[in-house]
C-alpha cells in the first residue's frame, strides 16, 4: 500500500475552483466524477493537479472511497457531492457509459504554494504526466504536502 499511498488526479481549473468554493462554504464531503472504473481504487490521499492555465498541484484531500455504479444510480446517491449543478450537466459530462466512478474525498486543503508542473516532473523523473493520474508513495506524498504548505 505504501507505493499507492496517494493518487494525483488531473482536473480542469473550472472544476477545481468549484470544489474550492464548495469547501469554503462548509461542504465536508466531495465527489469527483469520472467515466468507467477509474482510479484510484485504494489510496489515503488525493492530490489535485490543475491543468491549463494553472499547471500545478494546487491542493490535496483525504481519500474516502471510489464508488462505482451505473450513471443513474451513482448520480442519485452521490450527485449532491459533485460540483455539477444539474443532472443535465452530469449527463453531458459522462455521456452514456455503462459505469461511472465517484471518487469521494473530504478535508480539502488548498496549497499555499502550488507545486508547478516542472517541479512535479523533476520529482517523479518523467517528461510527461499520465492524463489518467498516477499513484505516489508515502515519501513523495509527504514531499508534496511540505512543498505546498
């Protein structure tokens, strides 16, 4: 489990800003929606890499669980935890998959010092990041948190 201590998720800036706003308003539990059986399945923490124009890890949270289900069933149970304002916007986002993943998390924290893309690539020793996200071990997770604080 140590090598899967945390998972770095890719998100668009518009969704990230909405999660931050929900958090400021006191929302405790959030859900990130992805098509299919998306990772992470197991982790202790989530990091949020915000794509253009931010291009940085801009926050982290405690991973609760990944809930997998049909689009209809998952929306009914967890849609209120997402940043999507309506079922219509949800359907436009996910399309018509057989399954969707609701990645549930809590205790969202915004970085005081976001970790830029170049720094993240250097720490990982890679030229490119996976668009589907990636796991990091406990040591890397602790480094990222200390850099953000």
